[in-house]
């Protein structure tokens, strides 16, 4: 007999919000491309007008620490925005 769950299980979408020092349009474009190429995400954005240069990643399927490590390896500061 095959048992199934009454409701399908779904992975919750994670949204990551990070403080960075990405300051130029060129660096923003490079970082977004690198993240979207390396990780499975639905969207990625860096707000250059915000004082915290906020990096927002929607539908992350990896831990925040992995994103932080990746961004730092690209030469930028990155931490979880409180």
C-alpha cells in the first residue's frame, strides 16, 4: 500500500537581506551575475542608493553563510542586515 501525505510538502522560499559595500553599477552587475550563475535564486538586487548597499536575494536555496562567504570571496564586505 502506498501512503501519501495529505498535503504536498513545499520548500519555503528564503529571502536573504545583506549589508554590503558594493558601490558601483559595474560591481553591482558583476556581483548579481556571479550570484545568479553560482546559485539557484529567482532574483537578486543591490540598492546602491541605500546607505547599507543592501543586497536582496529572493528564493535562496542555500544558507545565508554560504552567500556571505561567496560575496566576500568576490572581494566585497557582506553581512546579514539586522
